C-alpha cells in the first residue's frame, strides 16, 4: 500500500487527463484546459514533495524507484509540461485543435516520462517510453489540416515503432541471457555468473541503447526529428525537444549505469560514436536551415550528443553532468521555441527575425539570451552545462572527442548567432508583431530565469542532481 | 528400420499413382485454351478486381472500439480465475482499470462514434 505513494505524481496527472477526456466535447477554450494542466503539474510535484519522506526508495517488487534521481527528473518533466501548456494556449485556439484532447495527450505523455525516469525494470521502462511516444505521435499529427503535420507524424510513427521493436528485441535478448528484467538483477546476474562477455547479452545492450538513442534523436537515429519538429505545431515541438529528450536521457543513464554496469567498455564506445556523430552532423546540417523549427531540431540533435558526453566515463560525476545538461537544455530550448511560438507565423522562418530588436526589444533580448545559452557562452546556464560534460569526457581520456565538441560548438555559434545578427543588425520587414500574450511572457520569463541562474550560480542545478 | 519399409512403399506407390495420372492427363487430355483458362489462377473468377468496392471508413472506428473491449476481456479473464485469492485489493484494482477503459468508451460515445451516419 505504501508503494502507491511512489505513483502519486503519475496518478495526479492521469486523473487530470481522464477528467479532460470526459469533458472534451464541452471544452471550448484552451485557457481552461491549460490552467488545469498547470495545476496538475504543480500538484504532482507538490504531492511528491510532501510525500517524499513517506516514499520508499523502491517499490512494486523493485520495479519502480522513488529516489532522488527520479525526483530530479519529475521536477524537470512537470516544469516542461507546465511551460508547454502556457506556451500553447494561443496555438491551440488558432489552429482549431480541440483543447480537451490536446492537453489530455500532453498530460499522458508527461506521465510516460515520469514512469520512464523512475523505472527500475526494462519492462516498466518500455511501458513508460511507449506511453510517451504514442501520445507524441498523435500530438505531432494533431493539426490535421496541415499536410506537413501528418507527414511528420507518419515518419515519426514508422521510425518510432521500428526503434521500439529494436528496444524490445534488446530486452528479449537480455532476459534470455540473464533471466531478469530488473536493472539490479541484470547487473548481478552478469557479474556473478560471468555473463558479461556473452555475445547475446552484448547484442542486447547494443539494441537497447539503439532504441533509447532514437528517443533522444542521436545520429544515426535522428532522421525523424527535423520532420516531426517542423511539421508539428511549435508547442509540440518544444515539448518533444525538452521532455522527450530528457526522458530518453533519464532512461539511458539509469540503464547504462545500473543495469549494464558490467558491460561498461562496450556502451562507452558506442556512446563515443553516437555523441561524436550527433554533435558533428547536428551542427553541420543546422548551418543550411532557414526554417526556425528545423534549425532547432538539428540543434536538439547536436545537444543530444553533448548530453551523452557526460555518460561516457560511467562515473556518478559524469552522470550528474548529463543530468544537469538535460535540465538546462530543456529550459533553454523551451525558451527558444517559446519565442518562435510568441512570434506566431512570423517566427517560423529566419527572415521573420529581421529587425526584431527595433520593433520588440524585449522579445529580441530574451531570444538573444536563449541563443547565447544554446551556443554555450557565459554567463548562461548553457555554458556551465557544456563545460561540465566536456570536463567529464576529458577526465575519461577522450581528448579528441572533447576537441570535436568544442570545435562544433564554434560552428554552432554561426547559426545561432546569425539569428541574433538578423535581429539586431538589419531593418524590420513587414508589420511588427503585436504584444506577447501574458501566459507566453510568464513561461518565457521563467525559462530565462532558469537560464540566467544556472549561469551566474553554476552549482545551483548540479547540486540537485542525484546520480542513480 | 524394417518397420519403416511399409511407409516407404506406401510413399512410392502414392507418388507413382498421383504422378501417373497427372502425366496421363497432360498427354491424353484435350486442350482448348481460352483467355480465362490461361490465367495463372484459373477458377472462373476474374483474378484482379476490387471485390466489394471501397470499405467504409466507419468500420475502422468499429474495429478500434472492438479492441477496447478485447483488451478488457484479456485482462478480465485471468483476473476472474483467481478472483477469490486476490480479494478486495484485486477488485479495487480491476474496478479502477475498468473505470479508465469506460472513460475511453464514454469519450467515443460522447463524440458520436456509435452513430452510424
């Protein structure tokens, strides 16, 4: 019975989602639904906080954890959910998406993320990630009148189901060799029975990591991301970039460090390849993008690579660097997507940013802040996070990879700061965008606050991270 | 091995008789080929055609609703078998599960999925 306290945040979110589904037909305005989503997110975190002393470390037969690691990601996912809800109100109304369904799917996707972060068993992890991705497929295609939206959803669905199949096959092989699906039992079976070199187990490790690499859109499992982000309504893109990536990373860190600890040399090498490819390909392909959502998609691919750097040494300090990176990246990408959302149709393409500083100095300044952070320039949180992961990869002795990360960072400065140049050094074109809706402003200011605090007081978020 | 000899003879005889008749039919039988008869699957029906026109998209919704109850049954059946052993705890869990499914059913009903128009 006390095990149930572990699930209270999930229960709160699901209850609100069910309530929204019940009233879906009678719900006309997005504002009502979005408010209830924000309330549910706050209630989920609040209840988790209040119950944290009564919560057992692990429950449900060792399949779910309520440790600091899970709580850290719970906060991140709830914040992502609340910010996305605030950002999306105007889009949902304008694109004539029915608010009940939209916000119910958002809540259920967030529930899947919470489950994935607290999973201690491969099957629960699969369940959580599938709940998240199934809702994401629908969210990407929910703007049915737009062909691009449906195309993005179909591509995401086809590649996503393939990746899920790989993941399941990996679970199957791991279970076949070790006879366990629990993280701790897999690791102990591998060490005690000397299975860590078993080729089938190694194949299982590779497949599980490939399945998770798809969720974080790491190269070569990134092909869905640009189309899905561009086709989706901008708030959905923001939610995927921030939440879905963090959920994938949360799962990857726990699986690698706890379940596959004896196979560390193998996954370390795999992650080196994934990280190097993601950083390089993401940065290079972003150079030629003119659509802002597509640019942010490629940026998210390269950031997935940076986040993986922390995991390569397999140490608690490195895992903590990856956690910080996921946290900081979520807020800065939510911020950048938030500006795209705030500028509406104008924000979708690069020319829309011409002379923004003259017409809307506040919006331009916020965008500049998020761009600096995405590039990794002090005094923003992006710099601190990037510094942390590169430091941990240097400590593991991969100097070449660290050099590649820094050089790609310089390359990425070109396409991030090009937007800033457009905003500050060119003349405005067309009509000036109107004032931002107050909900969007609140969400943007919150994201900006996190980005600044993380940069000025570098240890703030790192202090919250609890490696698995 | 000798007890298998009978089976071997049986196979040989069956093969000879069947093969013999096919051979005889192809040598002695009359051959009057026509267009329909020369088709790969000669059976009196045209091989390629849309058999029943287009399927109504409404069947898709019905199929989805069927899955809802199918999944329900898959979980209800094993639960019913051990119903007494699980007691109140099992009953509560199953009620919550059914409740969530019914929310989905209510949503479909509420939005006109059951109206055949």
